[in-house]
C-alpha cells in the first residue's frame, strides 16, 4: 500500500491538481486555479487535433496488422518440430529489445538518404532517387507504425499461442469426426475459444500504440511532423515548461488509454 500510494496514487492526484492550474515554470509568480480551462484549450487547439490524427493512424494500423501477423506467427510456432524452442526465442527478440534501439535499427533501413531500403529500391530500378521515408508526415507515420508492429507482434503471438494450446485436441477430433471442414472448425471452434486471449493481446497492443514515444524520437527526433498525443504532452511539459497544460494533456492520454483498456 505504501509503495502504490507513493509511486502511483500520489502522482496521479498531484498531476490532476496541476492540470487545474495555470502553472508555467517561466512565470513562477503567476500560478493560480483556472479549473478545466487547460482541457478546453487543448481540445480546441489545432496542435492537439494534428497529434490525435497521428495517434489514431498509428493505433488502427498497429492493431490490425499486429493481430493478423501475431496470429499467423502463433500458428507457425504451434507446429511440432525439434527447433520449436529456438523459433520461439527468435520470435521474442523484437519484444525484448528496448523500443529506442528498435527505432535506431529501423532508421538505418528507412533512412531518407541512401538507407538500406532505398539502396534496394534503386538497385532494382524501382525508383530513380531516394524516397524520403522520414521526411513526409504519412510516410513517417507508416514507418513508425511498422516499427511498433514489429515490436508488438511477439507478445500477440505468445498470447495467441497460449490460447491455441489451451484448446483441448479432443474438440478438434470430435469436429473432424462430425465432418467439420478446416474453415468451419476455425470460425466455430478456434476463434470463439480464443476471443479472451485476442482481447488481452489487442488491449495491450492498443495501449502500446497510444504510448509510442521512443520510436518516434529515434526516427525523427522531437519535431512536430510525426508527434502523437504522448509526445504533445512531453513537449508541452518539458520543452515549453507549461506544467498545467502538460498535466492536462497527460490526463487526456490516460483517459484515452483507459477507455481502450
């Protein structure tokens, strides 16, 4: 209780109190209560709408592709073979690496100059000059989403693998004896029984997609081009030193993640 109170509940309460005040470190003598004005200003600002669009793009892309690829990887990992343990260890590797390291590794691939992918595209004659993957808003968001998917797939695959292995083989044997086709078995047995596991994986993936920070910093720095609502909160608080509005932004991020959870 002491640890949770000091490290969780006290910061949550204090942050909410900050969010109701005009609190700029550049004006230490002008701190006063303003109610929900910070929230209203944030929701009406063009910067927040821009960040929210970026966040929703990353969220939808990451959820869809992480779920599909994660499930397909789990099917492959569920096959019985001698190297199953090695394959599982390799599959977990992207999840085990720090997010910032993942971003740096992928930056070498998508570098706007002569990065690895540009060299391949030019070598194959598909493009005549390097593609600016990190210089365009939507291409940058696409790259960020790919990196997050690459990091999130292992956890989704593990969850789906656990769900698949928890289904008794006797059910599948009974379905085959009753003439069930692979397609019907998948839709009427596998999917319904795996829904709780998919829900767990999608919830975790959703929170991960909202809280993307390290990958964006590694790929494009602290610029406005690919910022999401979490980076908006960080820049407001620690770059512009507006702790009141930054705390309100933090609570908006928290509420968004809580809603999906």
